[in-house]
């Protein structure tokens, strides 16, 4: 298995969203929060009809992990109002725990610059993801900004908390 990590191309878009959907279906269903696979599938049907084109510029970068021409992972990084925000980072479940997510996140951290604070959101019950981000220097942040989380079509909201990676000298 020879995995390449590169900047995403517009032709990757469709496959990137397939990765995100599969990762959501494997990770986010939760009885306690009434988050069902059916609701997640509805969310992606709605999103598939209203996708914005992939943009790579000075404030938005998206990387993909590729295995033999197959998009298997994505990581998005954005600068919003001087905040460096690490967005969607997802892998196909069969590629979890192989270091590929770390390669994607490391690309984003280098792009942001280690001298800058980086923020992100993690689904509150996804301890595996939180531990992953901790390995990259993130920790739970104070309540400076209450992230809302994604609202699914049935009105249920996926709960999230903010994490932050402090600047390094």
C-alpha cells in the first residue's frame, strides 16, 4: 500500500464526499443523541444537491490521501477572519489507524504555520478523534466560542466541542 497525500483537485470532489459520508456512517450514529444512519444519509442527499466547487487559494486548502488513484481520506484547512480552522478530516474506515490521518493533519499544520493557534471542533462523543487530535497538540478549549455542530434533517444536532492547538515557538 503506497499512500500519496496531495492537494485536492476539482475532479476529486465527488470522491471526497463519498469518503466523508462513509466516515460519518461509521462514526456518528449514536442512540443517546438520537443520531441515526438514516438521518445521516438524508443529510448527504441534501448536501449532494448543493455542493460548492472545490477552491484552493490563500485561505482554503484541502488535501487528499490517495491509494492507487482512489481517494481514501481528506483534510480541509481554512483561514476565517484571522482564525486558522482545521475542518473536515476523514478517512475511509478501512484505512484508520495506519498513520494516514496524521499525514493529512500534519500537512494542514505546516500550511497554517506552527507559530499560529489552530482551532477545530470534535464530536463530543468521538473520543477516538479527540485522542487523535491530542497527539497533534490539540486540547479542549475554554468556552470562547460555542460550536453549534451540524444539524441533521430531522432537527437533531451532532454535539461538538472546540479544541485548540496553541502556537509553538
